[in-house]
């Protein structure tokens, strides 16, 4: 393929700006627009349907990627923003409760911890032990919350918009190097994986964003044969794995691939491999630096790997196995707990090494099983038989890609495919699919798993006799803002969390005077953080933040914990649900209030009431709180 000229005119810059503007407008319309009603129906389809969504994405992106370069740039941005905006709008319009979010907004389980710690950062407090495992992400979320005035709804929208732009950039680079069909398939697979995380504060959203940008830069580097682009891609991809820990063994193999790529005669490119190693070390160093600045003293990066290691050493059990066998370690402080789990894991390995081998084989088996833990488990709908055929088709496309890559392994792209697939495979035992429903832990490498079958699609289409499926040589501008966008995002992630902490002004709190026996709470009450439940006889459209009680009560049964479902079912409308933390103590507070108790303006609220008591030992960790009196702090 003939390389395009390096566009440097102001006209190209205007096209890039126009693409971003089109994406912004399309995202705002699809995510926030409540009219016309047809948009709501389409949003629900894009969020929850498999067949209709798949057809739309494949068709739309296959068509627009075949257009001339600048138009393709603009329309890919707009289409990506539209689809991700609709996925977000579908959540907000439905009020759906999912494993990581309640009623389309309130963070749940791990997402709640990240959100609370991100808000605590804005008050000048360091992260908790759990959030310190992901300092890059939690710090970035805190900075975004600071920019949105602690508006959680808008902050999640920013994360989704960044995701839409990142995926658009990757699709454009896939189009450049392998054609429009490959670009459409790549977007399709990525979207189906990540749409369940849109609107949540889980790390997978930002992890996939950076993974997509990293792969896009690497593909650009392969196309232009430039070391700088490859190093930039490796750096961003390493950050993705720091945001959402996953298949780390891909990194050393990419370093070796770069050394092989820049070999001179028979001599390995040691200098280039050294540069590659350097950028990986710098990326990990930045994560450690962020931990030092904003994390809890003694916090451990990726500490929860100890839980997965124990499950692996136990023969392939899930991460919670150690707590089943040793429930007493839950009483230990978190840092000591993880150290103890590591000790127990190594004892188990030394006692029976074959159990570790059996555990590893079990995880590899899950990768290609007919379960929700297989490599493409997220590609499918409710028809299990139909899903099986789709998965077999994807496996076949992957096999075609790998066979072609082995036959032509000296081609840089093919060699890259081989090393990344091998890196993912050898990482599997240490990122157990059985611990992460639908490959959640592989978020940073999902773009690579999406690109692999896409290459197979291109090869198959090349065998067809019909000219309309042949790829025409459509030039794409090389200045698309990819490097600039990636640099700005990375700079924000590094600098903004530190600035947020260092410039934070801790609020001056006066404790409320409560009745004897009550537990006073002081917490932030900001726009875009609460859910209001209304009675069934109220005639209005459901849309965040107000939902009819019947819809709410049905959807909370999607939550993974029975104790939560039981408590949330007892709420009576009109009610307001608000997740936050008690500023003086830092304790989680999930307030279940009557709507008429809530103040008519936002600010710091003083609350008198009590935390919900229960005989179930699992309930206290949620921080359910029943208020008696709520006032705005003067």
C-alpha cells in the first residue's frame, strides 16, 4: 500500500478539530438527550441487545471506513461517540442495576471504593489500602470528579467519551493497516466487551481506553516503521496494565519483538530493546510515584494478586478460596492480610507443586471452554446455542490469523501478533479467567484479542471474487491527533491526581448535634450523585435520577449479593439513595432517606440517624444508613 503524504496544513488540523466537535455533539445528544422517544429505544437496544447491536456496528463502521480519508476520520469519531453515548444513555434511561452499579448510577462493590476514595482525594485525604492497588485509576477518577464538581454522572460520561475517542483512533489505524472490515470487527468486539462497564467507575473503562491507544500507536509505528511510535505505544499499553492489571507477560515479549524488528543483519537491536525496556520501567515507575504521592503509606500495588495466586495453588479455585479456608484472616489489616495470603500461597505450592500445575491447566481450559469465562464470552446474547457458533467462528478466524502469521512470520505485523498472543496465553494462569467474569481482567489486552480475528476476516475477504469487498487504497491523514491525544491523556493522569491532592482544601466540619444513641454523619451532597425513587402513580418518564419504584425493585435483583437485595427491597418511595462517606471518619455511608428529608440545595450535609443493624455479618461493610434529620451545613 502506498504511504500517504505527511499532512501539515491547517486544513487537516481543522478536520481533526471538526472530528472532535462532531464526536462531542453526537455524544451529548445520544447520552443526555431525552427526546425523541425513539432515541431511548435505540439506546436500550445498543446497551443490552446482541444481534441488533452487532449488525448496526458492523454495517455502520464497514461503510464509513471505506470513505475518503478525512471524511472517514470525522465519521468514525462521530459514530464511535454515538454508539458509546447510546450505551451510556441506555443505562441512564433504564435505571438498570448491574454487578457494578445500582439504578444506573450508584457505584457498587469495588466501584464504590474507587468512587469514595476519589472523593476523599479532593478533601486532601490519601487513598485507602484497596484503592492504593489502583492509584493511577483512582487518582484520575478523583481529578475528573474535581473538574465536574463531584458530579458522578458527568464524571462517568467523561470516562465513556475518552473510551469512544480511544476506540475510534484504534479503528482508524486498523483500517490503515488491514482494511475497513478489520476495523469494523475490531470495534464490534471491543464494544461488546466494554459496554457493560460504561456508566460505572470500574477500572476496565480506562484500562481498555489506554489499551486501544497503545495498540493504535504500535500499529502506526509498524506502518511508518518508526521506533518513536512503537515506544509510545508500548508506554501507553504499559500504563493500561497498571490501570487494570492483566496479561503482564505481553510486555517482555513486545520488548524482544522491538529488538528483533530493529536488528541489523544478524545482530539483535539491543539499543532499541533497551529503549523499550526503559519506557516500561518508566511507566511502572510513574504508577509507583503516584502511589507514593496519593496512596496510603505501605500500600501495595496489585495486592489482590495474592488471592488469585492462592486459588491457583489450590488447584484452580476462585480468588475467595483463601477466605473460605482461613476466614480469620479477614480480621487482619489489609496490608498484613495480603502478606499473609502470599505466605499461605507459597506454603501450599511447596506442599503440593502439582496442585499449582493443575490450577494452571484448569485456567487454560476455561479460556476455551463453553462457559462465561472463555476468551470471547462477552460476544453473544441470551441464545446459548447461537453464542457457541459465534465463538467457534471467532476461534476459526483467530486460527486463520495465526496460521498466516506463522507462514509469514518475518512480516513485522505478523510477528507482533504472534508474540502478543503468546504473551496473553502464558499470562492466563496468573490472571485467572475464572476470577474475572467475561475476561474482565484482560481489559487492557482486549483490543489485541479483538484485532486478531479481524485480521482473519481481511484474509477471508481477500479470497472472495466480488470487487465490492475489495479494499480500495484510501489514504488516511497521518496527523489525526493520535499522539497528541495520548500525550494529553497521560499527562493528565500523571499530574492531575497530585495537583488534586496538593491543592485540596479539607472542609471545616462541625458535627451535628444529635439525639442520644444516634450516629452523626457529615457528607458531601452534590448534583449527579443521588437516585430518587418515585411512586407508580406519578406520571413521568423514567430517566436518571428519577425512576419508578416498580422498575427499581425488579432491577435490583440483578445485584450479585442477596443481603443487598434484601435491604434495598425494603426502601419505600418516595426515597433518595445516596452513596458517600462520613468526612470526619472516612467511613462509607449508603444513605437510604425519604425524599422529603433531602435539602433543596447542594453542599455538605449534617445528618443524624443510625447505621443499619443486621445479624448478617456481611451487611456492615455496605454502610447502609437510615437518617432521621438532614440539614445543610452553614
